[in-house]
C-alpha cells in the first residue's frame, strides 16, 4: 500500500512540474542535427506560407486545376527554399526512387509521376525522421 501511495505522489509531482512550468523535457535530448534543422524548419515554414499566399486567389473546380494548384505551390516552395540555400538532397532521391517504382506499379502510373508525388509530400517535411533522409539539404552560400 505504501508503494502505491508513493507512486501516486511521484506521478502527481511530475504532473505538477509539467503543468505549472514551461520546462520542455524534449530539450534534454537536443542533438546537433536538431539545432541545424531549426534553420530548415524556419525556412520551410516561411516558404509554405509564401506558397499559400501566392496561390490564395486560385479556386480549383476541376481535377486539372487541382493538379495545377499543387504544382504551383510546389514550385513556389522549391524556388523559395533555393533562395535560402536549401536544395534537393541526393540521398533522398536515392531513397525515393525504389519507393516510386513500387508506387508506380501499384497505382498504374508512370514512375516520374510517382516520384513527383513523393517529392511534393516530402518537401513539406522539415524535421528529421528515423530511417528516412530529409528532402532538403542546405548548401553553403559562396562568398
């Protein structure tokens, strides 16, 4: 019985610390790549916002217009990220090509369309995922 009371008190204390403080326990395991990716997250968020503003006036009514809208948004994100020295990661391309080939066969579409679909989805991911390379890679600007 004592152990249950002690466990409940510890849980209540941990909850209280978490609830009443702004301490972020995730910062305890902050690694160097996460700090580096914060620049990617910031640039990505800005570029996605710009792409939304650039296409806000478009209201697609048919399927072709939906595809055109998605293409325009992707183009704005790519150009914006390039302006911030982020480019397609060659490791991502090597990772994505076999997946695109499988998706193309399963969905009865061309491998290029399958790769483009993966690209449009992964270019909006700005945080590292385990066992998957990021789409974006930062290239140092030339002086």
